[in-house]
C-alpha cells in the first residue's frame, strides 16, 4: 500500500532509485523500496488507499464494481465513531486480505465470515 503514497508514485513515475526485478517478462517493483504499511499513520494510509482505488479503477474493465465496493467498504468503516482511534484493526484486516489474495488469488469468497 505504501507504494501508493504521492512521494512514492513520483519516484516510480520518474524511475528514481526504484529497484525492480524481472518477472514473466516484465519489470516488477520490489516492495523493499517502500516502508511497511504497518508503519503508516492514519493520514498516510488514507492517502495511499485512495490512490490505490484510483489505480485499480484505471486498470479494471469499465463498469467494474470492485473499486466502488472497496471504496464503499472503507467509507462505511470510516463512519464508525471509533474508526480513527482504532483504525489499525482495519489496517490489519486489509493486510490479511491482501496476503490471502496473493497466496490464493482465486480463493476469495465474498460473504465469507472472515471478511
């Protein structure tokens, strides 16, 4: 997620000191370039999350519901009065979901009690 911070997007765009490796014939950005998202405070995470949503929306087929569903989910979570004080709960859930998507890209079960 931290690669979607404005400063890191600029580094990627300008190709300044961003380490990559070859993967399936393309250059893959090495995530060691960026801080661990667990270290992001609420404001930085919010910035990165919204930039991430813009990115995936641009990459997906027109009319895809996934970016809007994630945006609605975050909006719903953020309206909870305890959210900003306890937003790390959301952060760790996000980390867990990302790990599962990477390890089992087609195994996400919408409506599962885990999510």
